[in-house]
C-alpha cells in the first residue's frame, strides 16, 4: 500500500465518484462524525457520486438512502441496492423475496449452531433489520474474540454452504455467490449508465477490512483508511493506497485530497 500522496494528480482529476465502506471507514468508534458526514456532502456539492457499500442491514440502508447525502447504497455485502431519487425508493435485490424468506429459515438453524459452538459471540444487534444474511458479532457489542474464534465462525458458515466474509465488527454469511462488487456493478449500470469494467479508473473505493478485498482487487484507485493495518496478512488483496489517519478521519483525509485536485 502506497501513501495517498502518491495517487497521481491526473488520475485524481478523472475521479467522478467515491464508493466507501461504512463501519470503521466512514465511522469512528461506531459513530458517524460530523466531519465525515460533511465530507460526503462536500463530494456531492463538487458533483461526485457518493455511494456507501456496506455489510449493514436493509433497515439501516433504507434510512441511509433517504437521509444521508448519498446517491445510492449497496447493503448486506451485495444483497441489494437502494436508491432514493425524486422522492421514490428503488429497491433492487440479488435474489427473489421467496428465496430470501426460505433462506432466513435456514439461517436461523445455522445461527443457533454457531452460537453454541463459539462462546462469546452473539447475533449482531442489527440482525432484525436484515433481509438476506446472518451477521455474527465478534467485537461490536461483545468483548473482542480472538482470531481463532473468528476463523471458527467463518468455517462453520462455510460448512453450511454460506459465503462468509469478515468485516471489522461482524462475520457475515449468506447463500449465494454474490458480493459487494457484483451488486455495485449492477447498480452503476442500471442507475447511472456506467459500465464499471470500462470505467473503473474513474472511481475510488475506500475500505478497511477483509470483506472489502473484492473491491480492493477490482478498483485501481482503492484506498484503505489507516486502521486497515489491523488486518495485515488477512487481506487477499490490499488497496493501492492508504491514508495516514484512521476511520472517519481517514475518509475526510481522502475527500480533502481528491477535492484539492479539482
């Protein structure tokens, strides 16, 4: 990972949007700070797209799409995108409502097996607001579990046929091969007429944890906020650049850096 200062000026000036994780990328200590919120507003005022790409649940994403200065949001690690434009909410899911309902029944049984097998973990507090996945908390509202326990949660999910990804706070599991990147491509095509495969160098992705790895691998201008160092050795692909500051302050650093080039 190179310092953000090495991001070429010509490339900065071509950026037309910022895609970003939420937890520990936009937020700091679990809170969205005023400077981070203002940074999103500043991007929009400058004419750039702002799109959170998160593992957080549908209930939260409905609020985010309506209330935050964003152009859309991808949630539950790619299960859907929500876009609120001209006072109309567009909800696009990767799988049908019937399949999601059937999957939730199976996820309950998997949840119970994980809770019994991994002492100290818990169902994520936002699980009630989820549509498509199972989130197991390993450090948000419970004392941080050791890496071996997190690995065991991942293994148990995979044994049950789930796709499992580790964020900075949860282990998320879902049925299907989709991820953040797949739904991001769908969103950009359907809502903004952008073929990301042809134009991915016009967008920055900012993140901080292993579930962001597909985005880090795809976007040539991916940026990790400095707390990504906590996952050293656990990332299948690292971002090209890293901020000096952590979490929300790192996001603000990135935004200031991009806007200074315009």
